[in-house]
């Protein structure tokens, strides 16, 4: 056992790695909520665009088959409806935030008790 200990060097775990501190920190619940809302809107929009592209590809590869063309049209219609719903949700959230005087959607400043 002593032979094994003499071969293994001790670990220096307390060294400075030079990793910088992150620029973004959640300083309030408002910042967290605005980040989550913005992330949900972006993810939803990307998913709708992907669904739209898949519908377009399905339409292109339908080869004249009526059933496949109808399925592709339904996908495209649903993707456009999804984009409209996402845009409407963003507009409603922006109006509500402005109406309540909470600032901008990108940085909500919720009232706090001090």
C-alpha cells in the first residue's frame, strides 16, 4: 500500500483555473420570469418554423398523392396557426406588462417588499 501511495501524486484541488464568472445572474424573480417567458416564446417559434418546414417538405415529396398533400397542408396550416398564437401571446404579455408598469418584457421589475 505504501508503494502505491508513493507512486501517486497528491491532488491540488484548490488551484485557480482562470474560469471567468458568468455575465448573467438571476438577481430577482422578475428576471427569472422574463427569461423563462422569452425562452418559451423562442422555443415555440422555432418548433412552429420546424413544423412548417416539415410540412413543406412533405408537400414537395407527396408526388401527387392526394392524402399526403392534404396531410402536408394540415401541417402547414397548423404551423401558421401556432405562429399566430405565439405572436398573439407575446403581444398580450407585452401589453399587460406595459399596462401594469412593470417595465419591459426583457427585464421585468416586480414590486418587492423591502
